[in-house]
């Protein structure tokens, strides 16, 4: 188990990954990174998050079994389940 599953920033796109059972956050995207079409599960301890995004776009992800599913600041969020 790792603390963070995937982390990216800027013009990066995180797409099509299965991210599960990390110690704190499944995917972190900052400074406009796009988080698209991923499956993020099993981040279930208090304070854990499936996806944490600042800026960018969070869309088409399956996010389940996390303490907090998606946490964003100034990001577009659409069509996640």
C-alpha cells in the first residue's frame, strides 16, 4: 500500500486506471490536471479521499467505497458515479 496512488499536475491527464487501497488518496490532480475514466475504490479510513482535484476536470470516473469520494477546488466535475 502507498500513501497516494497517482499524482499529476498541469496539462497531465490521468485516464483509465484502477486505483485502490492506498493509505490516504487514490488520485490527486493539481494545477489543471484532468482525471478521466478511472475506477477508484477502497480509500475508506477517516479522512481518505478517492479523488482530490484542484483545477482541471474530473469526469467519467467510478468512485466507490471511499470515505470521501471526490473533493475538488475550482475543478469541473461531471458524469462520475
